[in-house]
C-alpha cells in the first residue's frame, strides 16, 4: 500500500526547514525553495505570500514540538530521568529548528508576526511549563531550592538553551554545529542545576550526565 502524498503546503514548510538549516534563512529565497521542490514560484505563492509566512509556520511547528514534549505527565509522577529528558527535548528542538537560533533577533525583526507570537510563547506558555516542572521536582525531593529561585533559574536555563548554538559558533568558529554541540549544552544546563540536586539523587544525576559527553 503506497504512502499518502504529502500536501504541497506541508512539503513547502518541511523542505524550507531543511534549506534554512543547511544554508541559513537569509541565503534562501522563495525561488530557491520552489526550485528545490520542483514547483513553480506561482504554486508556492498560492500557499504562502512570502518567505516570512513560511518561517512563521516553521516557528509554529517548533512551538507545538516544545509544548507537547515538555508537558508534565498526567498518568505518573515525575522522576529524575525526566529532568534530563526535558533538557534533551529542548536541545533536540534547537537542533531540528536550528536556523531560527543563529540570528533570532534579526529573524524576528524581519517578521513582526513571529516576533509577537514568540514573545507570547516565551512569557506565557514556556514560563508556565518551566516553573511547573521546577515545582514538581521540588515537591518530589529531586531538587532543593526556594520558590523564589524558580523564576531566575528558569530564565538562566532558557538563556543557555536559546543562545547555545550562537555561543558554539563563536567559541568554535571553524567547527560545524553538530548534535555534539547539543550534548555540551545539556551539560552546561546540568552544571547550573547540580547545586540544587539533593544528595539522594546525585548518583542518578551523574549517571544521566554521562549520557552527554563533553566533546
């Protein structure tokens, strides 16, 4: 039985993501995307008025990926493995949608609708998700920290995640961004969290840390 054909709209979004990741969003035009897909520019413009609309739809994919994968489980209690799993999800998203984070301020400046949605996402949905995780980890005894620390630590984690690949580009200018860069990012966030891990869970914490080699 043959696989169902992917709609042109979805193909445009998926293949644009590939091109943006490989070559950078600034270097790819709608004509490049149409040629890559083997369709006419008019066919592309039937679905999207401009490149900014395509970028905005890719951002919506990223937003859904994050909110669905970071959701607190409803059918079980959280455990120490969830701490790293959530970090891995954050960096997996960064890798899958990496073009967005090479020059996020510039990208948003050229795309007002994406900028508005991004700000709403970060300051409402994402903040609620992260703070909810911390409260649950504290309740379960995995982390020992005051409730007043939750917001600033959450922001610090988001700053590392958001700018990690840009940092890697400047720290290792001749090295390509790879999945190993994400491993180093996870270790950096774990170093930030280590002082808050309770002694009971330190062995499990170190075991999870070993899943992410430093180089």
